[in-house]
C-alpha cells in the first residue's frame, strides 16, 4: 500500500520529468529564435544610450569600452551616477575624457522615487539629445549589430519596445566566484530560454530591463519614467503598459546581450534571486509563481528523493542533474558560440537548489533589502518603505560593491 510520502514523491518525480521536457523544448525554441533573420534598418536615426552606474561592476571599464565604437553612425552614451562620491564616478569621468564625442557623465537630479535605477533614468532621459532611448545596464556588453536591430524594429510604428535575450559571462576566469558561475548559468540556461519560449510559443512578453529600447514619445505617453519610479520591476510594468495602454507590440531581438559577472558569492546569488523571487510572485500571482517550479526539475527530483528514497526517485534525480548540465552546455553554445567549461557546468545543479530556496523565500515574504533600503513589495511590484528595527543593522551587498545591474 502506497504511503502518503510515496504518493508525494511520485507527484514530484512526475513534475520533474515534465520540467525536463519543458526545458529541452525551450532550448529548441531558443535555437529557432537565434537562427532567424536579423532586422536591417532602412534609416539609422540617432540613438541615446542611458546607462545608470552604481559602484564598480565587474570589468566595468571594459564593459564601457565596448560601447565606444559600435558600428552605428550617430549615438551617444550617457553615464548616470547618483553623486560624485560613487566609486564609479572617477572611471566615468575618465571614459568621458577619452571619448568626449561619445560619452557624457550625468549626475542625478532629485530623488523622487523608491527605485534608484529609475531615479537615474529620469535624469538621463532629460539630458538625452535623441528620441530613441536605449536603457542599458552597467554590466552589459552588446554585439556590433545591436543598435541596427533596435533601429530596424522601431521603424515599425506598431512596435513600442525592443528587448533582447541575455547570456552570462565571466565563468572562464579561474578567479570567478561560485555565485557568479551559478548566476551566469541560470541566466543563460533558464531565464533566457524561458523568456524566448514565452514569446514564441505562448505569445507572452517579458521585458528584460538590462536591454530595453523605446521612443521618447512612447515613454512620455506613459507618463515618463516617473510612472515606474515606485515599482521594483520597472521593465515588467513598462512592458505591460506598452501592450495594454499604447496597444503596441514588443520585439524580442535576436542579438544576445552579454552580462558580466565574476565576483558574486553564493550568498550574494541567493540574496539576488530571493529579491527577484519576491518580485516575480507579486507580478505573476500565486498560481503562475508556483508553476515556475516546473523550470527547476533538479529541485523537484531532489524533493522526491527526500520524500521517498528509492532507486526510481534516485534515478530521476540523477537524470535531472545530468540533463541540467547538458542543457546548460547547449544554451551556452547557442548564446555564446561556445559552451561553459565542465567546472562551471557542475555548479548548475547546486544553483538550482539555491534558487529553489530563493523561490521558497519569495513564496512567503514581501520584504527585500535593496541599495541600503528596506522595502516591502506589493502587488505589481509596487514598493513601500519599511522602517528599520535597528539603525546599527547594515544590509548585505550582493557582490561587495553596489551595482546598478543588481
């Protein structure tokens, strides 16, 4: 006679097998998307790239240098900082002096919202000279055809926003921290395939704030960036507003944007995904949030083993682990042109278990620590300040230095 734990284990194991099928289906969708034709613009209008900075991100100087000579005739890069005391300020100044016709440093004017990135975007948009605005995180690098693809997509007046797939990088260095390796694997092997599949198969748009392009007129029609100054997921909310209020389409580009991460600890990885999980729960709702577990078959299979240790559950757990390693290798090759090293791939299953812990946190908590602020995340990721219990308690950083890309 089957015990309750045996029944639970069977359900978890079955869910893990479903999750494996979904994961490989997502990789097929990703491959089809990346192999599609790249859009070519008829005109190449001037573009303003808005790049908020906060602290010294991994390889920040090299990240910025990749934006100095993109093969596009007329664009500017605005480097936003909250104040001159930011550790990134001297570097930003040096970059602007080296490429004076390309980069400008812009200090934040006022602080009206609870989202620090949006506070910077409000100032950057006011100082931008051009009408095509590209929001680009400080830890990103883009391929040569990036701006051309954006210009081509926004030639269609029915398109209101352009975003891009993401791929993690930084795991090849011997000094790369385990949290960064887990972060790069999760970004490349889970998040990006999920976003692409949601778009291609389900017709659902999920905007990635690390790379987001809009016309100034459309931003203004939504109330400017001030309309999202008090939400955590400004990219998600803007995406919903573009389709819901402007009735325009969102384009998911084919060029992958590279996100650099080298120094994030495993604790920082968990804190980051705990914050993201709180945000996802409040944006997606309870049912959809629980459905995200299907994207983590390693966690489901491990839970099945713990519920009812047996040869069958152990075999499914081993299958899920091997599948995770293999799917990460395939995703890396699709997005980066080469796979992750075996040393890095073996971190993937551990990252799944840790992201599962972050998911559990997001299921029950609405509180986050972000840039020295204690905040409550409400429905739709609206933010509310929470009072501190003690002025002596210092929040922990995800990477050590603050990061605009956190």
